[in-house]
């Protein structure tokens, strides 16, 4: 019989928020430095960082904790993109060569959040 997956504590979530925040700040700094360059990987990394950082070892993270982290990372990513858009710092090209770079943030961030969630959930069940 398998027990519940590992529940993480507030310290683990703080570490995830800090890592996500640092990546978001790095994305903003890069956009300030070169606003005409699109950093396509940044939304993926920011959205997936929080759930990824919840992993402490081989045990998988509980579903609720992984879901909270993935949603939190996604929200931070979208908020960062809106700030960049507000300051006109997303003038670079898109992956499909049309439209505004902000349009690609949401699908890329969704993939990052889902990937982070899956990484957090993958692991060994406690027996």
C-alpha cells in the first residue's frame, strides 16, 4: 500500500517563490538591456521554476502543492510579461514572425507550468 506523496512546507514554497522571482527579475533586466530581443525561453523558465524547486529529493510532491506552485509560477510569469508590455520592453520578434511578442508568453508559460508540475509530481511514492 502506498502512502501519500511528500507534502512540502512553507520554507519550500518560499524557496520556489524566491527562485521564480529571481528568474523574473533576470528576464526584466535582459528586456531592459535589449528590448528588441525576444527571450523566448524566459516565460518557460519563470513559470516552471516554482514547482521544480519544490523537489527535495526522490519523493514526488503532493498534487495540491505542485498545483499551487504551477499556478503561482504561471501568474508571476503573466504579471512580469504585463509589466514588460507596459514599459514597451517586448518589441522583439515572435516565434511565428507576426504579431506582438506578448502573445507567445501565455502558451510558452503554460507549457512551462505544466512541465514544472510534472517534474514536481514525478518521483518515488512513499511506501
